[in-house]
C-alpha cells in the first residue's frame, strides 16, 4: 500500500507540475511560480529580498497551553488534551485544543485563528473562563491583561501576527514611579518570515536575569529607537518592543529606562491565546525584480547609496542596496515626484550642523558647513523639483540605523511632490497639503491619535513588512480617521504631503517614507530607495536611467542619452514627468 501511495503521489505531483506549466504558458506568471523559475539577480540588478521561514512546534504550544489552563481546575474540562496517542490522533487533538482556545479569544482578538504561529498575548484565558463560569458580569479586559488596556490593534495573517497594547500611567501602584505621563505603547510581533538582511548588529543584546526562567533565550537590546526583547518559543521568533529614547525621562518623552519595567510586565503576562497549524512552507529565494522594458524619456536617478557629498554621519557614505523589498504602489498619488534631500538642499537646515550664509532671505546663497554644495533660501528652487533622484537613507540624522556604516542615519527617503506653489505673502515657502498621499499596499494602519507617524502593515503569505509615512499634520490625520486598525486598499488616500515636524511649517513640504522588515531582532529599517524607484517606474510606465555625473567639460545633458545598447525605440516619447 505504501508503494502504491508513493506512486500516486508522484503522479499527482507530475500532473500538478504540467498543469502549472501549461497555465504559465497562457497566463501571466504568478509571484510564487515566478520566484521558482526566475534567475538569481546579478550584481547591481534590482532584486527581491531573500526570506527564511520557520516551522512552529505546535505540540510544544499545546503543552504550554495545558499548563496555563491547569492553573484554573474549574475550566479544564473546556479543553481536549491528550497524553501519548498514535500520531494521527495527536494531530487531531492538537488542533482541537488550539481550536478551543481560539473560540475563547476570537471575540476579543478578531481573526486570531488566522495566525500560522502560536499567538502569545498578555491575556489570561483560564482566569477569564473561570470568571465566566462563576457567573461574573462586566468582565473588564485589563483584569485579564495584567492591567494593559484592551488591544489597540490586533492583526493576524498568513505570515504571523502583530498587536499593540497600552499601559496607562498609574495603572498599578506596584510599578515604579514614572515621569512620562502618557500611556506606554507596547508592540509584539511573531512571524513565520525572517528577512535575510546583512545586519551588523544581529543577535546582540543582554540576558534578563529576572525573566531567565520563563524565557531562557531572551535578549534585551536598545536599537533604532526601541527597547526590544527578542526570544524564540515553539521554534518561532517573537519580539516585544517599546519606542523610547535612551536619555533622561520627561513628561512627554519616554525614556528606555522607564520603558523597561512595562515591557517586562508585559512579557511575564504572555499566554498562549490561539493560532492555527498550517502546512509547512519553504524559504523564498531572491531573484531579479521585474522592471519596465521601455525607458522613460525623463526619469533619472543617482545610484543607490550615493548620498550628497559629506552629508553622512561622521563622514560615512550611503548604504548601497539594490533590493526591492516589496512591489508597492508609489506613495504620492501622481507623478512627477522628486526623491532627494530636504535637509541638505535648497532651504534645508543642514540638519542643524551649521551653514555659511548671508541674511536668510529669498534667493540668498548659502552652503552647509559640511560641504561646498551651493544652495539658496528658496524652497521652490528648480533643483528641489528636478531629476535626478538621490538616495538619502544614510544622511546625517540623530536616528539609529543599523544598515548605515556608523549606525546612525535618516532611516528613510524624502520625497517632494510634483511642484511647489509658493505662498502669496512673498515668503520662500511652499503651500502644504495640496498633493494626496496614498496607501502603497492593501493593509492595516498603525497610529494612535496625535502621533506624527503613520505605519502601514502588510501581512501576506510571502511578506511581513511595514511602511512609515511622516510629516503629515496629526490633527488632519485624526480628523480623517487615520488610526489603529483601519484597513485600507492599495491606492486609497490616507493624507497629503505637508511640512509638519512638531509644528506646522517645521520642515519643508515633503513626505518622509521608509520601510521596515521583520528579523529576529524585530522590525528594522532598510533602504527604501530602490523600492521607490521600482514603484515609480510602474507609476510612470517606463524605466529610469542611472544618472552619471558628467565631467565639467562635458555637455550638460550628456547623461540624458539612452544607453548605447538600446534599440532606437527603447526610449518612450513624451516628457513632463
């Protein structure tokens, strides 16, 4: 019987292959099949990311669930747990126990059964069920969540799950006193997908002695603006993180020192809350990313990693990365748009590193002390709104970026809209809030009211990625319902290009856009420059050309000629982008 079954499996596999192959001949290539057939990317070619997949140990998850449920004997009969049984029955019982916990938690965490990894949340299901059985009414969620509010966001999908919880100031008198007066936001993510990036700080961190028994492999590290607690459980990476500054605590600025007790309270409260076992999946190899064949007549870009000379932190250069981390829709609704520096170009503040200038009035020349690039005090200057694009991922900023040489950088890319409409009061400033910003993918928004940043989370079978938008006006975002848990479709308007940085007019009129991918150290920033180039090429329907700086004696437009090996009709007619 075993031989016959094996032969049948081979016939089925062969039939499936030829079915897929014939479909491939008549239909467009699906993303999964294309990933299997595509050639590896060559050096300097746009490529997709390489992603590793993990295999959850659901038996271990059920064992932990049983221990948790046993803490409330009155509810043990709600679950089906087994001892040693034949393998087929073990699988049945394993799924039964997990399905039963999903039934308990799904009214509170909608869609929890969609997670392909065991869901750990600060929710005591056993106590919750015991209270229900005793006839208790008004079951207040913080009682079962160690004082944390009901989840601000919970999102499960084919790659894992993400959740956000808030802990209020003074929610528990047993907690250390805190200067920071606002609620502390705690995030947790677990994922099947681990992005394989060259991370010089990967695996760093210190053990946490107070949690060593519960989490033997737990690592705590402060990086890229978060205190992070990374651990592996059931073969799955989990990361709990809180956004904080490694500095003195203030009433409106959370210090990492004050964040630590909240994070560790959260970790101690984690329990198995649900999920559903799925069939095993396999690693996703990197391959050459698709691009338009015809070249656009106008669009040019400087090479990835080429930042403005001497604009990097402590003299560092850029981070050359040819990865298209996701096939996205360009974040500004319409072309043209211009990716460049808002800090080290015209009207920029040189990131407060000093400048040499005359009186700062419209049209006056100046330069940043860091370099010799000539600038003017005019936000509408033609250079600001012209090609070529330029990478500024590793430009000088006071933000941690593990991908940049000195560990500090910009974290993302600045993008200006198509043009600058100057204010009619004679100022050298652009009118904000004229150009729509859109969702780059279908996904869910992560943002609490009054925050300056909007995250868009994408969780699909082959992706677990986040995108961040900044400098839109928080009051307008609040009014438009851009808050936690809102699901958006690709291309849906979610804001407008503005100039908000702590206040209206605090920066130039531009959109800051960045990309984070999930690793064993949590969500890390990666260079979005090539991802944006790829999305812009699709928006305008033509490929861009890498800009080569001509020597001083060369004609000014020498770079605009198509490559010599292109056929005469390879450059698209038209212009104005």
